[in-house]
């Protein structure tokens, strides 16, 4: 297709090798929920199970030393992937784990009455609820940056929402409902002008385009391995080193302390180890490293360009359909949010599933957003680099017959 | 059972009719009602169910809110079917309905139009749509009231 052709990578994904759903070839358009895994990632995980099982950083065996080195090397891979230093990479259970660690370890410690957490109304629950609790416990307050009519965050609106009370600006690099890219570098500069730290929920951004922490001036970044072709159960909190050093861990226990005594005195290990109490999902972290390498081999620029071209194609074809309304025609990423006229989102989702198309209906964990869009929910198709124009055509054909009657028929 | 209720066209008509023209879909301010809020965190369905029980008889059942075809139609049908029944009769019908939705054998004659949902169990991620109204009515019969 078009200018960039990534279809050669489809063969790397076992899930794309002839799998069917409800009797139709599977069209996987639910990549914002989770992505498919390439053979390289699957093999890395299997290899740990079949040939490398051992705990890391605490064994005397040669095997443990070998796997520990691989495990630590993932920090280097991730550092290269997002443009930071390896010791600024903290392993977490995922984006949600990272955001909770940030709220708990930074928010609870440094916020107090009179402080403001600045965010938007289109955040995922994982970037709101931990901060609600910080507010409840510290007396800080939430403030929401107004969105444009389209649903975008702009530098102007961030600036007009800033004052000296704002201590943290936290928002999604890409909204999981509308797929818009926030102007991260500009927002980082504004936040810093006011002495605030800038945290990015990168769950929907990191898998789709290149982010460079140092160049962009981002202070914290959270993301999940499973949304970038890696295993679930693993993720990352990146933090600028001096901020991580000041922060408290959310969990305490084995592996995070250098020593402790019977009187309760604890000496924590250095960053990032002090945040990683207990055995981490070792195979998940190894698989996450393989995933980041895989994406870098393809090239994030190519992935971004291909996705944009594919989504523009899908939107153009959707707009030819009289019964479909697209809410984010101009977004930059693979998220296409729409409704089928007269068909409740969940009915449309089930009907499309009966035609082999996996996508998602609902509020997409952003429960404040329906007020903004003025609909109870939407259907979301989220594309990734292994999707094709032909798959978009399959969706278009299915949408042509997506009526209430047909949606009810799947229950008969 | 009425053989018409085996005809797919008729089953579809029943669901469509109760979705497009739901019965008892309006709440009341009248006294003596209990009201429960039923919302699912995994989908968009968000309804209120209201009911009045006197002397062991279900005098009225109502609902309102946002729901898909299956949740709206099933709540509409259940409200029609259970109104006027004794609490004991209603519980029996609801039990049979639950069996049907779980894909177990059930008493077809007892369920009347609700047999339109006999195949919902084949769509496991939609089962909760067919039971949101049911669970609301169960809560009302237990005497729960979210307004208190
Ligand atoms: C924007 C955004 N933030 C956070 C999350 C949470 O990710 P996870 O469930 O992997 O922790 C998601 C997942 O959907 C998301 O889209």
C-alpha cells in the first residue's frame, strides 16, 4: 500500500496466520486494548520458561547470572527506545502500576493542601483515580484543562490553566478515546516555567511513535508492554533521575532494600532498584525488551506514518457511509472512534464481532468523556502497523449491514 | 409451548418491539416505590429500576435509563411479565429465566415472550445485558432501595 508498506511484518504474528472468529478471518482492530505478539516476543518468553528459568539478581548460579544480565539489559533497550538513561527505567506491572507508583511515591509525598494537579477530562481511569486519592489524602485539588471543540489539548489551554499552585501536570500522550497526540514538548516547557513536573501517560503513545524523554523534557512516563507487542504484566515508569531519587517506593520488601535491622531501620537500594520489591514478572520484562527491539527494527517513524495513512484510508471510507459518524476524523494515530446511526454501540460491537472483527464499544475507561461527546458510548477501531487496507475494507462492508435488526439476529 | 415462539422471525420481532417501544420505561414520583440503580462497569448500560410491592404482590415495575437492545428489551419484557404476580410466583419465573440465560433447561411455558432470549448464552459477553433488569428486580424484591 501507499508510501510505506509494512505488510511483510504480518507473517511475524501467529495470531494473523489464518485465525478465524465466528467463522470469519479474524480482523484485529482492538490494538488500543492490547496488541498481538510477534514470534520474537513469544520465543523470548518461552525460552525463559524452557531454558532459562531462575530468579534474577539473587542467585549464585551461572544461569541466574546469565538471566540477570538479560533482565538488566532490558533497561538499556528501553532507555534507547524512549531516550533516557537505563537507571531511569523502573519496571512496573504496566501503565496502571506505573501511574499508581507515581501518585503514591511522588504525589502523596510532595503534594499538600493548596496544590493543584492539572489534567484533562479525557484521561483513562488509571490516570485519574490514583490522583483522586492523592487529593483526598493530601488536600490537593484536581483541575481540568479545557479541551477544544474537537477534544484536543492545546498549549494555549494548558497555559491558561497554569498558575503557581500547579505542582503536577499529568495527561495522556495520546487519548485512548480520540487518538489525538498532545503537544508534549510545548506542554513540558510550560509546566517547567511554572515549576511543575510533567508526567505523561504514554500507554497509547509509546507503541506508536518515537518519544525522547531528554529532548522533550518529560519528567515521568508510564506505559505497558502489552500495548506494544510485548507480554502483559510488565510495564515501565520512567522518571528523571533526581525525581526518582526523591520519590518513595509504593512497595517494600525483598530486592528493594540494601539492609534493615530489627528496630525497623531500612536502607533502600539505589534507583531504580528501590522501587522493585519482590520478584518482578521476569519473562514479561524479557519479552518487553524483545518487543521494544522489534519495534525499533521496524522503525517508529515508519510505524507512525503507516498507521496514519491506514487510518486516513479507513476514515475516508467510513465517511462515505451514510450510517456512520466518526468523532475524530483528524486524529494522528490509529484510533478511529465512531457510532453507527441508530445502533447502540455495544450492539454494533457484537454484530461486528459476529463478522470476525474484534474491536471495542463503550466508554473506554474514560468515564467523563461521554459528557463531552454527548453520547453514552462509542465504538472504537484501533489500528496498528500489521493491519491492512483489506481489513479496513472488511470493516466497511460489515458496517454497511450493521443495522439493529442484524445486531439482534445474532441472539436469535 | 406456543409454536410461534420457535419462529426466529417472531423472536426477533419480540426483541425489536420491546427495544423500540419499551413498556414501563418511565419512572414515577409516586409513593411506595423502591428504586435501584443498575450500572455495569464493563459496558454502557445504566438503568434505574423501580417497583412497588404490596401484600406480597408486585403492583408495579418500571425502569428508565440507557441500554442496548438486549438490556432494554429484556427489562421491558420482565417488567410486563412480573407485574401483578405474587413475589413467590415472580421468584419462580425469574429462576427459570436465569436458567435459560445460563443455557440450562428451563420451563418454556412459564417464560412466555422472554424465550426470545433463549440463545443469549451463546454470546457470553452479552449475558450481563440480559440480566441487568433481572438483577434490579431481584434487588427490589429483597427490599433494597438506593434512594434511602
Ligand atoms: C491512556 C491509557 N492509560 C492507561 C491505560 C492502562 O493500561 P494498563 O491496563 O495496561 O495498565 C490504558 C489502557 O487502556 C490507556 O489507554
